[in-house]
C-alpha cells in the first residue's frame, strides 16, 4: 500500500506569527467574545487571578487588578455573570433598601454602597419602601431570591420581621441595632451631645428637638441624646413631632416650635431643618439673630441659606462599610458584628446667643 506522506512546512513557509491580540481575535469563544483563559494568557497570570480581579479584588494586589482590567478592556472581555452564578451558586448581585429615596441623606449612602459593590464585581439593586414597613417587608421578600444578600438602611420593620428575613438570606443593617446581626451604626449621639453643649455655651436654656419618623431607630437615639445632654447641662428640652422627615413637615411644625417658647431647635435631619428655616423666614424671624437651628446628617447644610450648623453623619462611609460586611458574610456564618461610625458637629451660620 502506498504510504501517506506528511508534508512539513519550513519556517520560511509559515510566515510571520500574528501578535497576541490578533490571535485572540482568531481564537475567540462562542459568540466571538474573548475567554477568561485568553485574558489570563495575555496578562501573564492564572485564570483564577483573572476571576478574582473581577469577583474578589480584595484578595489580590491593586496593581494586579489594574493590570488584569487593562488587558481585559483592551481585548473586549466581559465576565459571564451567568456562568459565575452557576459555578459559585451566587447571583453576583446584592440589594440595598432605603425608606425614602427622596431624602437627601440616602443618595450618598447608596453611592458608597455602589462603590463597594462595584469594587467586588457585584451589581447593586435598589429598593425604596416609602417609609412603609409593610411595603418594606414585601420588597425584601421579593428581592431575596434575586440577590446574594441585602442591606437594610434605617429599616422600619419590626425586629421580628428583620430576624425572619435574616434566617433566609444574609442581611446587614444600617442604623438599626439588632443583636445577632451585622450592623453599621452612625453614632450621632456624640454629635448631638456636642450640639446641645454648643447651644448651652451660647446661653440657650430651652431648646426644641424636632423629631422624625416614630419608627426610626436613629430618631429614638437622637431624641434620647438631646434629652440626656439637656439634663446634664440644665437645658430644658421640648419635643415637637414632625412624624415624616420632609421639608413640608419642617415648615408646618414651625408654629409649634415657636409656641414652645424655646430659643433654639435641633432637627432630626437637615431636610426638616431646611423646612424650619423656611417657616421662620415666612414669619419674618431672622436666623440666627432671633432663633438658632441645628440639623443632622450634613447633606444639604452647606448649600442652604444661611449655611446650616449640623451634625455630620458620613453616610457614604456607612454604605461602603455595610456592603463590605455583607460580602464578607457570604463566605461564612452570620456574625454579630457591630461597627460604629463617629459623628461631629460642623459649625456654620445658624447659631448665635439667644435674643435679648
């Protein structure tokens, strides 16, 4: 039988070797997309390192992450989150639920959460409960199956409802102190005490606390801090309930604030304080010459007129810390972690000694 001959080309017949980027184009995976193996080869790292750069960047150096991302971008690589979900059992998505997206305290918090999720290669879903605990309960139930875990910011649900959800999925709380669950608490008590001390030092002997939502953990903490500091310093404290944290509520409660006979007010947040400033202006009262106002959260304060003295709450830091806690909890059992963030009083232009 005739023998089949194998023809081997000489190197001169092969021609120049294509650059790697061209070879990737020739060897792309299904749909013409580059694969994780090709990114690893081009970057000179292992496949697992590429995977970590997208899903767990904190596990490798920042320089390696930057190098892998640069190569991936150059090659047009996009991670297959569906495949990752099938292989890891994770959706690659977390959620954050807030009580009122229109409240200016929450956008910086959400932005911080988004930054932490992005860094870890996770998508972030957003839910707004509209200050309604029943709506929040339903919303968390719907988001649960779609996500790997949920951050509840200033939750209005009962402790029992929160714990029930925590049995079904990883949860991290912001500004809600439930023992047994990981939580990030903004310690506004320190800043509130400084605010009362500041007013007392100016000579005020009667102040109003303009309270926020009754179901708000932060509201209870701030109200308690105002009263405790008032007792310690010999300052009378009157509470005026605004119920909702809105500009209109601040305007509407101005009459009750003035009727109390107080010479200063500390509002639950900057939004209420802004409404109080407007209500005082409508009545021809000059701030701070005739009345002093302090807010809380420092999200609108610098842009108001006059610029508002307020307690700075660093909401963005809380969002980042909560997502970091949530992602770390995905790798282990539920942890009873309580992380506190400090606050401070920021002096601007809405406080002065009492008139007369």
